[in-house]
RNA sequence: GGCGCCGUCGCCAAGUGGUAAGGCAGGAGACUGCAAAUCUCCCACCGUCGGUUCGAUUCCGACCGGCGCCUCCA
C-alpha cells in the first residue's frame, strides 16, 4: 500500500501521515460562523475537508471529525441586535441551511458539530488554566487576554515575525486595554447589547463571552483530546486564528496541539477572493437556481489541487457539468453491461493503483480524476469489444465504486416523475412504430417533442434509452 | 514594508532534469435512417531574460503579470 502523505503547514513539507493510535484519525475542521448561509468559498474548504475525510477512510482508517459551529460573535450579535432577536434565534435557521447545503454538495456528515455556546464551561476552564500558567491576564476592561510574549514560539505556524507586522497591517486602535497590540482576547467582557441578545455568561471575570479563537481549542480538546492528529481550515485562518489556537492549547497543556495542519486555498471569483465584503459571493442557492449539479461542483473543485487558488467561472462550471455527464453515462453502462473482456480487469487495476497513488500523494484529486477518465475510455473500449468475462465486470464495478466513494461525482438521476415517465414511454412506442414504417419524419417529430421536455434519447441495439438532462 | 502562492493547449488543469496527464471546446472519420451515446485519429514545446547542466517547462537569479495573508474571514 502506498504511503499516505500530506503537506503539513507547520513544517511546510510533505510528510507521511498516520493517526497516532494507528487506527482513528482525530480530525478538527474549522466550521462556519452561522450568521449567513455559507458561500461557495466556504464550501470549497469544506469540500477539501470532505475529500480528506474520504481519502482517510479509503486508506482504511476511521475518522472522528469535529466541525465547530461558531454561534456567537460580533456579527451575530450585531444581527441579533438589529432584528431584536436572541443570538440563538439568529443562528438556528442558519445552522439548518448549512446542513441542507452540506448535504446537497454531498459533504459527509462529521461525527460532531459542537456549537460554541454549548462549551462555555470548557472555555472558562481553559482560560483559568492559562491564568494559572501565567500567560493570561485580566485587563482594566474586565476582559482576559493572552500574552503572546509569554509564549516564545508564537508565530511558528504562520512564520510571521510579530515585530515585522507594521506598515500594511492595520492594528485595531480601540483595544487599548491590551498590554500588547498582538495579544488576543480569551474572554470578552459583556456589553449591554450582548446581554440583550443573550450573548453573555457568568465567569470568574464577570459577565462576558469567550473569544473566537478559544472555542476551537476548547472544543477540540474536549472532544478529541489534548493532541489531535489533524487540524484543517482555510488558508486565511492560519493567522491569527490557528496561531492563537496553538498558543492557547499548548500553553495550557504543554503538549503539541495538532500533529498536522492542513490549509486549503481560496476560491476566487473574477480573479479576487470570494468574500462578502467584495460582493462577489455565490451560494448553493445560486447553484440550484442555475441547475448546476452538485456532482459538477465537486468535479470543478477537485479539478484543482486544494492548495492552489481556483477561479469560479460559468465556463468552467459548464465544462464540469459536461465532464460529469460522461461519468454518469458510464456509470449507467457499468450497470447495464452483463460482462466484459478479460482485459477489463486489468484496466480496473490500473485505475485502482493510479487513483490511490494520486489521492495518497497529498490529495492529488486532479490526477485521480485523470486516472478515472482514462479508465472510462479504456473500459468503454473493452465493452465495445463484447467480452463474456463476468469477473472482470464485477472488478470494474468494484473499483469504480471505490474511486467514486471518494470523489462522488456521478450526477443525480432526473427526478422520478411517474407521469412524465409514462408519457415518455408512450411516445417512444409511437416513435418505434413510426421507425418501423420507416416514417422518419414522424419519428423525428416525436423525438423533438421529447427533447423539448429536457429528455435525451439514445437508440441502442435493442431498445431506446432515455434520460432527463435538465 | 514583511510573509507566501501562482503564470503550462481557445478555456479549466496535472506533472517531470532528458523533449508535456486529464476534462471542456474544436476538426476529421466509424457506427446510426438521422441523431444521441460510444470508438478511432488530429489539436501545446510549458510568462520574459539570464545562469547552472551534456541536457530545463522542471533548479537558481532578475524582471513582467496575477492572487493571498499580515484586520473579521473558508
């Protein structure tokens, strides 16, 4: 079995990866802040994490994955205040949308989706541990901060020299309570609006709420343990979020927080980062409105390596839509065929070897997909030769299923509409009659009528097949 | 100012020190009544300029162009 390798942001190198216990990968992925439906940029990261999860399972390991839901932060409080709601009333519907979108894009369910507000006690305990270690201090504003100069290795992940953060960087001017501009909040004292929307809790430092960075450390350690195998997220989280997670966690436990860090690159639109502030976001709702299939989006995302920026365009999406159509047609054929040639088994082995080699090589999905398309061509060729080897067919099905269990890019079938189906079958009977009479004009008329309903027909040797294409 | 990434066929995109995967689009055939699907064949010398090397798209340097992080952020 080929070695499973991942690029570790911590060492900036490809490294062999295996779970510490040799069995279960303890995996933490930073999740969404639930004040707005996640956009496709967010989902690119979740798709990359889905790929990672599925490849880990292909490799034979179990996964215990945590994805947090940040359900208390400035933006949520702002929205709650504007709408006169509690933060829970703001976040609950968004959490539902997140899961619906997630399912739509076939992102597998993680084992845990902890909400930050359900782990306040763990966060308070963590802050207390940090106070005991002397790396946290309470400021005049009743907030608690982490003193980064008490944590000498601060900056290791992002390689940002704190002394160099100057000209281009904007440092918030209003947080004067901090001893050092780089210190970050562990616990924020409550303001009136926080109380109004139920975003404040009791603590040893008075009413307040946990800082954003703290939740990930607290929940990761509470659910997965003090040293986890894998921590993933978008590249933008590397600094300061992940840097701060490392500082908090390791200062408290004295142990490494995550053995391997993985960061996914951005999705761009029109050449710039997809972000609400830029106003170029696209969502799963847009995808649905434009009838882009989830399989096509997955193909599109996986056609570029996860550590490379990817530009979203209608053209690229259409190419993926078409590519995935081919995969779907082949999947149908694989089901339909009764046997293959002996060579088909060999072709399947090649796919298995090449796809796993690519996937285990730092999740090289583009290469795995190339292997898949090579396989589809070769297998089609073998089927055209009309063999009678049952075993090779079964092997081809098995390997195709294994690769697709990772990529999951077979487009969904058209909606089951019994009335429409009956109508199509009736039309096809009429058409068959017309063709039998060699009345091709009439046959073509019928085909046109069927195609007008978004259905394409294929005259095969025995019968005529049809499928919904839109 | 600091840190980092990228520039490969019309579009998307892998990859390697010894003359470039795959997808989409396109062209020519086969099959078909015609289509559709499928098959066959065709379709790039890797941003520019230097350097290292027997040999570089692949290493080094400079330059040009694009993007990101350093602030909430997937």
